[in-house]
């Protein structure tokens, strides 16, 4: 079992060491791109919390918050309430944490951009190039307009990729946390295997799996039990029935925010030949993709391996084939258009998902892999196969 290197009840020297290394890397990237300041946005939602938590060590559960990074200085956090500021201070031990609003997610009264501008002015960075992290998918248009008005002499530019490049490659302590999260995800999937059966409602299975991963420390949780052509469905009262092929997903972050994805296929009794074909094609693509997960290959190479399996079977894709993970989602994205070179220390969530041409049957699996010298390290201890529930064929 992996023991947590980072998880402690208080801000630890190891956490500070890791964050300091991240900040120094940011300073170097900022210098190379001529940035006088970096504004990092985050909100407590999947795909939106990661940049802020990566840079500071904290992101509010729901509300929007920011950090300002200037070369040679610790991040300065700007949060919407005094409550958020208190929790941020405990979690990060940063010297400068400021509250700037009332925190209502639909309020027009919060003044985060004005406080951000004041910080930028204090460090005399208001007259040059300023990078904004999360500009396209996190920062509200209203905040962007207020920042432009409050910093009229500054050139605001999207710097999301700057942080993304650093964030995509993990140090060993971060990889240990990924493996810790994977143990929790495996436990959730095992609960489904133990309790699934004909007549068991989706809600009941979902609740049992939620309880298992939550009691082990999972923070963000996505659990999906899909028996339809596409896997990403919400739980319902509908029970499992004879002949179902279930794509069962456990996507979680562990106690320190590190994301993993695990999904397997379960046949309920005897399944049709078409369902079995979809399942076997998915598993073949999952195996083929792993052969391309090597240092020096590209994200496109992994995607191409999947699509070569899919093409002769006449199947289509529900979503893209996977993406980087760490503290939230990371780059690269596993598509044929992403030529990002795979580096040692990257962590990839691989999730081939196929649907047949009639949109009647589908299958999907997922695993999290650490890129290393040689074959990738699979974070889960559960091998991929078609698991049988009840009597099968």
C-alpha cells in the first residue's frame, strides 16, 4: 500500500518544499516569456480547481479565487470571503492572503479584480505583460473586463499553457499521491463487483461506491454506471437486468487533490454477441494504446493506436481517448492532433470508449498510467477484463 507523503493535518515542510519548487519553475517560465506578473484563477470544480491548488496548495470548495505570482515572491492569494481566506491561510501558510467580497456565486458585489489590480500595482507590474491562467475556461468575462479597466497599461495574455507545462510532469512525491488515489478508486470499483446483480438499482450501487471512496478520503468524486451506448450517465433507480453490459467508472481525487480514473466492464448474465464485440474491441484498444505510452512518443501516437483498432470494427468514439491527470486534469489530450511529446513523470488517464454505428451498444474502460522508462506503470491493481456478474456465456 502506498503511504501518503503529502497528507498531514497541517502545512508540512515537505508540502512547502514541493510548492517552492513549483514556484521557482514558474518564475523561470515567467522570465522567459517576459511576464511581470501571473494571475492564477481557480474554482472548486473538476477541471477548474487544479491551477490554483497547484500553485498555492488551496482552492475553495465552490467559489472563485485567485493568486498573484510575481518573480521572487510567494503567491498572494485573493479570496471571496474571510472564511475562504482563513482556510487558505491554514492550508498554505502563505504570508499574504486577502479577502475581497461576500462570496455569493451570483453576486455582482465581489471585488476580486480590484484587489488583484492593487496587488499588481504594489509590485509595480502594472505597466507590462501579465499572464492570466484559466483565462479561457475559468475567469468570468466580467472579471476580465474589470481587470482590463483596473490595469489599463498592462497587456493581459493567456498563460494557462505556461503553468500546464510545469504541472504535467510530476515529481516522485506527486506520483506517490496518484498511486494513493488509485488505491481508493480500486476499492470503489471492488464494491460494485461485490454488490452488483440482477435487480439491484443504480442508485443503490452508486451510493455504496460513494460511501466506500468517501470513507477512504476521496474529495472530488465521479461515479458512473453506464449500460447505455455511452458511459457517462447519471445514476437512476433503474436496476441492472440480464444481458446488460455495464461500463463502471470511478473517477476521484484523493485527499491531496490528485486525480485518477478507473473503469471496467461488467457483463450481467449472458450478453449479446454485439455487446461482447464492443467490449473486446475496447479492451484491445486499451492494450494497444499502452504500447505507445513511452518516453519520446506523442499523445497522437497513443490516440492513433486506439483508432487503428477501432477503424476495421466500424465503431465511433463517445469522447476523446484520454488526457493528463495530476492535481485536476492536465495536458496532453489523447487525440490524433495533439503532438505533445510524452515525458517521464507525466500521468495519463486512458479511456477508450466506443459506440457501434447504430448507436445501440457501447463500451468503455479507463486506467491511469505513469510514464516512465520502459512500459508505463498502471496505477490500479485491477487488471482489465470483462468481469462476469451472475451466469454468463
